[in-house]
């Protein structure tokens, strides 16, 4: 009798298991998996945002390439009007190459002071993030209003791109920290930049001069910061045979 009861109980268990397997929402249903929780989704989006900041943002505006203008600070600071920029030209400042700007360009000409939904004024908190390479809120604000607004980027993304562009270019050792007044040719400066930046060609860089002094080196970059040719910019190179490089104070 006990044996019969055991077989009956075992049969009941098998029937119950089979019925449970066909019930909705059971573990056997693999077609209705739970969506990620809200906290999981937020964390994933935050991580993607952080990663996106390290990538080169794709400009939405209508232009062809960028010019990275690197200014020789001692030349600028020798002029009387430069005394108003205490961030760049104070007695305790020793800047050499500084970023004058990152300028959107057409193959001929360039856009400027474009319409934007972004603020026209650069908050000090944003400006101070690039003050080490663009010394002065006046410089930073002017560059944003005239050139940055034409990039199609949000203000913070534009200045992130300015820093990335600056890091793309290697300064030749001979012209990195000039501590005494030097005479050389624009061609020698250009050749040194080409030598130290693989992929940069003579048609993609211009050395400009302020009367007889080194003024800037302008390097043409694609929208994803690769070197490229720019005949119009290159055509504005300094034509003097020799120029002076004022020393870093």
C-alpha cells in the first residue's frame, strides 16, 4: 500500500511541473526578458558621454578644413598694445608658442561670426580650461565669437578640439624655447615643422611675419585633425629671406 501511495505522489509532482512550465512569465519563457533598469541605462549613457568627449566631434557647419594658428608670444608681447594682456605678457610670463586660434576655412576664404544657439560670452570656467595654451580671456572670447561659432560645435566641445589640435602638432626642438634673439629664414622654420610632423607638407603650412619678426605658424588640418594641403593659406607665407625670432623672456 505504501508503495502505491509513493507512485501516486510522484505522478502528481510530474503533472504539476508540466503545468507550471506552460504558465505565463515562467523561467522557461525566453521571449520576454526584462529591460535594463533605469540606473543601468543612466550609467551606460554617462560612460558613453565620457568616451565621446575623447573622440573628435564631427562638425555640422559648412566648411572644408581648419587652420591651427600658433602665435610666437614674444613678438606679440613686444608691441605696446600687448601690455593689456597681463595673462600672456606679464613680467612673470614665459610663453613661447600659444594658440591664436582654430579657424574653420573654405578652400577660398573663411566663415566668421556665425549664428549659433550657444552663448556669445565664454564663461571663465570654460576659458580657464585652455588658459595654458590660449592665455587670456579676451583672446579666448574673441576666438570663440569669430571662429568657434562657425565650427558647428558646442562651446565646450570646440575648446576641447582646440586642445586636441594643439597636441597634434609637435614643435621642433630648435624652435621650442628660444632663449636668445635668433635670425633665420621662414623656409627653415617651415622645414623644421615638416620634419617633426610626419604627413605635414610644404603646401599645408605657412610661416607669417610681423615686419621682420616671426609672427605665426599656420598649419592646415582636416576636420578630423589630419594634415592636409591648403594652397590659399600657404600662399600667404612670409616672403622675407630672413626674420628675427625674439627670445622667450
